[in-house]
């Protein structure tokens, strides 16, 4: 029966059924064929899977991202980014990466970054003489930083699954996120010299200071979020609520770029995007019950114990596995399904849950730009009117940069733990 369900899972995905429904269908059919487990277990597990205060942070951070885009805060960040890196050869592409790093510090939603920033920068890059491949590749790849630099929705989900510290995960994502961004900018600079991409004139000091002052309210958001969580002033979910409220207030009363009449559409968009992730998570919770019946977690643990004798080999297998899973599954259901399976073995090998979380989240971030799932790549390709195969070719160098950083974080965790230990030595 197990092999039949696996075959069904693969067939449904190949014919184009959305992954959330594939998971739900397999869970329902699998459990309905087990005489000792009633079908009522499926909706009960789905509801229990969403009955978590931590998960409320998911729609709230997405709301914050949508408010940023609708309130044109992302445009302010783009202006500041151009003022900082515009004079460098390929300045607009550098600004694309830098604004993604800033955007990541507010929303934690890579898709919102691709949609909001991409709609502005992809056409602008093409008008400035950048080819479509560069415009789409930079935008899609840099948006993946959104799930690495805190706040990060996948990190919140991982913390909920493993009881790892959200604050430690957030702090641990700072250095890897910055390294990924810097690596991308170094590659862009080399490519810009080769292709003679344009650069902007230096901004006058007075104008630069004006831009800094204008963007301070937006840039203050990640300080509120991370500072509040680390200090224990509020939880990750409360931080998401504060971020949404704060973004709403500065958009309406400081920047005055958002009206009350805009809110219904923003809320509808937030619900639509949130429901996709949360339904997949609920379905994955039901499938988790089926996996428990087949003792998949125990089987996996026994396999690793009998065949894998070292921590580094285990890490390599985990990276390869989640790279594969990420090509056709969103990070949230992937973690719900497989993190509980690998966690006991990881602990047995002496891998800290926070370290494991960084490895899993960064690895699954690659899935955002690898087809057939590759949601960020699909969005950027659609905005740039570029075929998927050409878009994938354009994003490959940036994927390699992410993987290089991932390897360093996986095998030299002190690189990522430098910031957490500096801020709070007792965090581990």
C-alpha cells in the first residue's frame, strides 16, 4: 500500500495537481484504507496542524509585505539602495540585491519581494540596457534572501516543529543572508564590467541624507521585530502583528501612500497567499499521521544509524534531499513532512536544532528558483516576459553562490553563530 501511495503522489504531481491537494488526497486515501484509523482523523489532523499561535505569524508577515508594496515603501528602499550602490558598475542590479536584503528584514516573504520589487526593477533594468536574463535572474535569486535574513516565515515554521529558539534562528540567519547578498553583488560586478552595464552618478550628500531620513521609519521595522523577540518583549507572532500595524501606520500617516480604500484588496491578497501555505501545512499534518503509521521516522532513523557513520555525510545527504524536494514542493509542507523524520537522527549526531534549521531553510530557499516549483523564478520570468528555460540558465550562477554559502554554514556553523553568541552568549 505504501508504494501505491508513493506512486500516486508522483503521478498527481506530474499531471500538474497543486502540491497542497496532492498531499491532502494521498493522506485521505491512505488513512481511509487503514482499518484502525477513522477517516475523521484527516480533518482533525488538518485542524490540529493549524492550531498553533506561532503559525499566526505567517499571514501577519505576509500582510506586512503586502502593506509595504501597496504603501510604496519598497520604492523608497529602492531609491536608497540606488543612492548607496548606484555609482558602482551595474548599480541597478546591485540595488536589486540590496533592496531585497532590506525587504527581507521586514516581511520574510520571498514571493512578496519578487512581486513587489520585480515589477519595478525588472522593467527599469531592461530600459537601462540590461538583458532580460540578467534582470530576471538577479530579481529571482536575490528574493530568496527573504527567507534567510530575519524575519523568516520558514524559520518560524521550523521553530514550531522542533521547539528551537526563534530568536536564535533569526540571529543565525543574519550572517548567511549577508554573505549570499555580497556574493551575488560580487558576481554582478564581474558581469557588469564584462557587459559594460551602466552606473548612476553619485548622489549629493544632502539628497542622500534626505533619502536616509525618509527611509528610517521603514528601516526601523526589523529593529522592532528582532529587538523585541531577542529581548523577550514579545513573541514572533506578536512581532508579526506589530510589524503589520507599524507598516500600516507609517504607510498611511508618514509616507501617506496608502488609503483606507486600499485595505480590502490588500487583505484579500494576503488571505489568498496565506491560504496556499497554510492549507499545504494542514494537509501535510494529515499526511504526517499516515507516515507515522508506516513508521517512516523510525525506518529513516534506523537507516541512518546502520549506514551513515559520520555527521558530515549525514549533512550532505540532508542538503541533497532538500534540494531535490524543494524543486517541486514549498518549504512549509516540505519541513512539516520531513523535519520530524530527520530531527532525531540529527540530534543523535550532535547537530544543534538551530544549525539544522539554517541548513534546511537555506537549502529550501534554492527551491524558490528551481523549476517545476520555483515560484520566485516563475514570477520573475512572467514579469520579464522570459521563458522558464532561459530564466533558469540566468539564475544558475546565483544558485551556486547560495550553495557555497550553505556549505560553509553547514560545516563551519560558528560563521552563522557568531552574531547570536555575540548578542547573547547563553543562546545555545
